[in-house]
């Protein structure tokens, strides 16, 4: 991710200009120098480019730069100590802070919430073609070890979405509640909840449409679903490789309906990592899981430290 920045930092001269005799004597006797604001500004110019090229949103880059400046400028370092290493470690710490904000444990939430009510209603939102249907199947597989699950085919706009869910459900051995294509998605999810209630099923996983070209209709539809079915969780799904497009979509869905967290698919194909950082910052909501492949078990709980180390590896 930060290859260009790393190379630039490694090329920086370790010599620091000292403006006074006193500073020179202090450096010689203590073996330390103060990192100047000018030197930090030089580094930040290259950092900004590296971050933007890595799909980190501009507003997030601005915050990262400000935090780095606060932490590094005026700091004392030993003569010969790598400025690159100092910046890298501080940058890692800042990224982990952003990614860990409002940390949320999905499994713990499910366990505690089921003691209060049943069934739980989990709604999945996001645009079509980003892996939402497969992600629902992955979450179903994960939950099936402990709980009973039913799926609501709430994307009634596309007949293909219903068929995809049915195929996944058939493989997993769980039921899909569906209506005819074009039906009211709220009614589908409501029926799924009633079915789960009557059968003693723990959790309903509900798909929704994501047709961006009819934003007004989508907004009305999602608002109705939320008002009538009162979801316990609203999860946004998008591709990690979608970059700033995914960030803007996350912002839009959060503003439209209010999301509780995100799942990013195709992290195995993402060499940049900036999407997760940006979505966390823009929505102020946690990343819950990362999709690492097409298999039902290819879903890992989000770990900020793991992602940051992967970005820098």
C-alpha cells in the first residue's frame, strides 16, 4: 500500500539542520535531535499521495495527516534513528485507532440479544453485485452452528436475487421465505418474522434491493422496511476493491436508513486496504467481517491489527 512512501522515507537524509550552537551542543551531548515541523511536512506531502492512491478518502487523509503532525513534529529522536520507522509506527497506531473505533462483537451481540427477544431480525443492505447474497449465506452458515435460521428474500426487484438465495439455502439446508417478484419487500420480511416466531426460529436474515438508479424508490422502500420490521441490526455489504465508490455508498446507506456495521467482501483481492479505513471513518460504524473467498466458511471476524499489518506487509 505505502510502497512509494516507504521508498521516499528511506531516502530522507538523517541529518537534521540545527539552527543554533546550543542545539548542536545539545545534540552532541544527548545524542538526540528534535524532528522539525518542516521535515514532517515534507513527509506528509508524500504520505498524502500514498494514502489517496490507496483508496483512503480525502477527509480521512486530512485527519491522519493532522494526527501524525501532532505526534511527530517536535519529538526528539536519537541521531541515526530512522524517521521512516517513527512515522510508520505512528501511522499504524492511527490507522488501528480509526479501525477500532466503536468496536462491535457480532457473536456476543447475537448471544445477548437472543436472551431478550426472538426472533432477531438482521437486514442486509447494499448495491447489487457486491456479494450481498453470498454474504448472507456465509452469515447463515456461521450462525447455524448454534442457532436456527431462516432467510427472507426481500430483494423482490430481481427474480435472480430470489433464485440465488434459494440455491444457497438449498445447499445449507435452510428455508427461504419469498413472494413473487415485484412484491412488497416489507411484506416478505414481515412474513419471515412471523414464520420464525411460529416455528421458534432464532434469527431472520433479510436481503434487500440495492438498485441505485432509483434512489428515491430505494429510500422509501428501506424506510418502510425499517419502520415496519424494526431490525435488530442493519448491515451494509460492499466490495473492498470498490474503493471510494464503496465509501460513498456506505455513506449514502447510512444517511438513508442508518447502518450498524459493514461487511467487506473480496478482501483477498484487495492489496490497498483503504476502503475499510474510509468506511469506518465516514460512517463511524465498525467493520464486522471480511469476506476472504467464495466458500461459505470464507468469512473472518474483523481485526484492525491484522488488517494494518497486512497493509504494511
